[in-house]
């Protein structure tokens, strides 16, 4: 390398104070150095911060030291702390019985999402730092678990109306992806903003809620609004308001009747656990709702909606699996990952049973040989850690803040560990969430089948349109071993009909699909590097 002297740099030393070996110093000077080092640590006010949902891990360490103004170990120059995340509250969508549901979603959510993304992208360009946006969509997506009948039914077990829920996720992520492409906003996890392109990591969470629903205080609880166990990874509005806490940079909401109604309900439920300032509340343009009135909406959101939309039985599973490359994690990946989480059946608190498990096959080197722009592929470790960081958002870990930074591992944190040999025999990166209720295992995928033909007890597989054939092949392999077939669930594709203007022939949709793929992201990065070298 040009300018290199060939001498190796001594690594940064964080142990007890010591004198450089090349400088003979006296005992008195050594004492002075020790005293100064101790004093420096006190002045910098170091705290231990555990990685949580809203700060993806970028190193191999779970626990890192951060001073009030962080310093790079190599450059020793001040770097600002990550900005607090922003929250966007979106009111319930039109009922599934409405015509042109995807078009109705766009009418309702396009305006607020466009305004928030533009605001945060400008902030990202100015600060040269990615911005995290949590989009909380209220919708009545839970129903009673049909398997809990008679004496076993205590009224607390629910399942997700999976088909309706994933369709809602796909609709919202389609709008986000289309707007990011239109506004020139980088939407992949970990992307670095530039002077011309901001970076917004938008993550959607579903909150079980419908207009007019009331929540009772549970006076015996330490957290009076916190919801009881329901068997799923979905919180109701009370649980979300008291579990997923700030500090939020801004709380955006549509300036519509339903938007203000949702904000009021959220603030009322969160008042015991969060402190808000008037300046945090930011109204944005409301969309156009083409749904029936609130009363009519309520009558079509329960069992009737299930009959109209969900042709597949509502079920949940102890162990589910999915696979993919997950390079430069983008909205399509987020949809697939979140759809898988919605299939989980969580164990009841206090039970000694094993945690619910998500197995994620992350493509290894043998599966990447034909990838275009391979030099821009992220490492397996980076891709796996991005997946684990994103999944925490669907499992309700809190964003980093002063309280989280000074705390040890809590139920709202997640921890990561490297396992030399997992149940399938290969190395894994694992994370535990929800106070031990959920374990996620990232395995090295070296062939199209992975753990599906090594572990019999898997219950379901979640696929995309691109991997649908792989699900059928997996079940053929399992049948040959005398094992039960996996229930297969397919998430929708990100669809821009009604979002991106199409001049005819579907050309705009093809361009959009190309813009948000991992291949396109790698191509953009490769071209940017080539241009910089000219």
C-alpha cells in the first residue's frame, strides 16, 4: 500500500495502564500515566451498551464500550451516537372485503409514508447517517386459536390470520419500496447515506387493534396496560405502547380523524411508561380512506374477514424455516422474514418447554457461485447479523436509549452467540429474543435443502414466489425419508400496481422490481466504486 512504512501498528490496548516497552520511564511517571488514564475514563463517562433491535451489529462483539461521544478504535476521532428512531402510527386499513384492497391501501398510506420518508431522507443526507423508521400498522389480525377448544381454552391463545396479515405487510412494503425508488432513498439495511441519497431503514410492525377497541387496566400488574400472553409475536396496542418504548426522535401520524384517534389511544396507553414532548408529535398528510364507516368496518374484521380472505387454515408452529441469500437486506427480505415470524406459536411464560424456533438458511459460498457482481456480496456473518437485527423489530425489543445503554441484558434486548455445531451439524449464529421465548438459528446453507432434510420436527416453511419450487422439492425429500410434509406458506410479491405509474406493458413494474433486488444494489455499489476510481 502506498505510503506504508511496513511497520505493524500496535493494537489499541484497553487493559490496565502500562508504559510502552520502548520508552523506559520512572515509577513516578508510570503512576502519573495510570492516574491520568483513570481520570480520562471518568471524564468520558463510559457505559456498556447491549446491541438491541434498532442498532444492527456491525462487529463480532455483543457488548461494546461507548463513551458519551464515541471514539473509533483506530482513528480516535469523535463520532456521534446513532440518532433515535422515528415512529409512524398508521390507522387500520380498509377491511379485506373492500374492492381493490391493494389500491385502497395505497390511497390510505401513500401520502403519510411519502411525507415521512422524504423528511427522514433529508435528515439522513444532512447528517450522513442512516435513519431508522418503525412503521406501526394497526389492524385486527388475530383470531382465536381453533385448536384450543373445551377445557384447554382459557381465552388467551390466539393465532395470526396469516393470509390477511402477510398481504397487509406486502402492501405496505410495496408502497415503501416504490417511494424509496422514486425519491432516490437507499432502503437496504446498513446502506451508507451520501450527499445525494439518504438512507432510511423502514421496518413495519403489525399491531392488533381496531377502531373503537378499549383496553382495561390490570391493576395487579406492574405495567397496568401490558397485554397478557396471546401465543403469538403480535402485540395489541396496549402491549405495543408499553413494551416498544423510545426515546423516539419523532412520532408521525396522519392528520386525519382515524390518525388522531390512533395517536390519542397510543399516548393514553403509553403515558405510564413513556414521557412525550409536544414537539415530538408531527402530523403528516392523511390518505384517502375508501373504507366503510368505523362501525361497519368493525363488523367485518373478525370471523367474517377470515372466511372472505383466508382459505388456508389459521395455524401456528413451534418450529418454522426459511432460506435465502439475504444480501443487502431490503424490503422483499423483510416481508419474507416477518411473514415467517407470524407463523410462530410462542410458549406460555414460565413453562419449561423449549423456545419457539426460526431456522434461517443463509446461503454459503457453494450457493453464491453464479451471483452477479459477486465482489459486492456481503459476508455470511454480515448477512446473518442483519437478519438477526431486523427480526428483533418483529419481536419487540426496545430501541437504544439512555436506559437501555446503562442496563444489562433485559427481556427487551437480544443476545447473539456463535455455535460451532448446531442440530444439523454445521456452524450457526444464534439469537434469543422475548426473554428466551424465541430462538433464531442462522445456518450456513450449502445446498437447496439445508436443515429441512436433517431435522424432522420442523412444522412449516415460508417461501417467496421465487422459491416456491424449492418448497415442493423439500417435501419430496422428506417423504422419501418417511417424514411428514412441511406446511408451505408463500408471501406475496412486492406489487407496484396503483403505486408506480405504468405507461403500458408493465415496463414501470419491471424497472421497479429491478431497482430493489440485491443484484441491483450490488450493481449500483460496483458502478459507484468504478466511477470513484476514474
